[in-house]
C-alpha cells in the first residue's frame, strides 16, 4: 500500500487555436496520486481538469512528458493494453452520461454484463445492493428522463462503483445536487472508500466542502499545477494566484474564521 498509482511527469497538453496559435492547457505539470487516498482537483472552469482525467485514461494523448499508471507509460499502450488498464477504473464523467434508452437497472448492470461472465441472478443481487446503498431502490425500471438530476447522478455513481474498481475518477460528482444530497454522497463515498480502499481522483467545484475528503489537493491554473497536502496549506500559500483562488472559492466567511483562530 501507499505506493504511487498515477504519475504525471512534465506533462504538457496543447490544443491548436483557430488563429494558428496554440493553447497550452497543461504546461509541464508534475504530480503523483498515492494509492488508497483521495486527491481533489480544483480550478476554475476551462483550466484542464477534465483534460487531466482524459489523459489518465488514455482518451487523450499528452503532447509532452509521461503519464504513468502503475509505472507504465500510457502512451505506449496499444488498444488491448489500454482496455486492460481501463477495466481497473470506475469513471463518472461530467453529466453522468447514462443511456437514455436503458432503465436504471440496465444502466447499472451494463458494466457487469460487458466485462464479467456473471449470471443474471448474480448481477441482479449486486445491482440491487448498490442501488439500495444509494437510496435508489424502487426506481429500477425508470428511464433516465423520469429521474431527478440528483437521482441521475446517483445512478451514474452506482454504475461507476459496479465493478469494485481500484481507482475512481469522478468529474464533478455532486454538481446539481442539493446540499443534503451532496453531503450524503460524500459520506457514502468516504464510507465506500473505507471499506473498499480504492484510490480516488475527484474533480470538484464544491469548495471547501469537498476538501474534507481530500488527502491531497491539486489546483490547476493557467497551465500550472500546485499540489497541497491539506486545505490549510492552500490558505497559507503565498502565491498570488492561489490566494486569489482562496478568496474566490473559499469565501470571506472561511477566511474570517481563520483570522479568528
Ligand atoms: N478536444 C479538445 N479540443 C480542443 N480544445 C479542447 C479540447 N478539450 C478541451 N479543450 C480545451 O482545454 C481547456 C480545458 O478543458 P477542460 O474540459 O479540461 O476544462 P475543465 O477544467 O474541466 O473545465 P470545467 O470546470 O468547465 O469542466 C478548455 O479551454 C477547452 O476548451
Ligand atoms: Mg470539466
């Protein structure tokens, strides 16, 4: 335990711009994701959070540097190798991406059908248990269009957890959820992690609340990444752009609380 599962070494990601110039979304960034821990990636919209997750999964290729998963350079993997690597991940992308023509049950059962040889009664038992844990029992036969936004998120979460993944990548898992449900999702997450011991990367705007889950926090800004061991460490940072981040995302309440101490 406590090795490094994912590592970025001097990784750059560049997109061409229409005017012939280039957009350097990531500029030689470095970080390591420790095994069995939760890393939160924060940063303003368009700073490269989702791009970072796509690079990890090999859905995008880096334009410089190395993306390592278990020490293996993702860019050197062929189709087969990539598929094998991806089976270790549970992924919840922005927008939850459920299949509209499939019921809740079918959506959650899909990874088990596609990636395992389990029999239907086994699949049913697993899916029902996951749905019950996310307070979705009784909604099995509904279609995504018949669910609330928060329920759709939870079905997406159920699907990501289905194969008991070693590594979870969540892109804004609580966007659109009310504060109570957000809190419940985080509690469920902490509980599931304590039981299953997975490694997690959570991209979130839900600051500072999500920081309670974090063992490590990465802030992306203008192509650069800063890595922090705690939210206190972020607040102590003397870098101007990090102080700005604290002011705009953690709010004055959070800061005045600090001043009182
Ligand atoms: N396939 C692509 N082609 C060109 N540019 C892209 C592509 N994907 C992302 N980008 C650009 O890279 C930048 C980072 O995008 P990304 O989706 O990672 O942002 P983000 O940090 O996840 O933002 P948000 O919080 O809004 O989800 C954006 O400026 C985006 O326009
Ligand atoms: Mg994004």
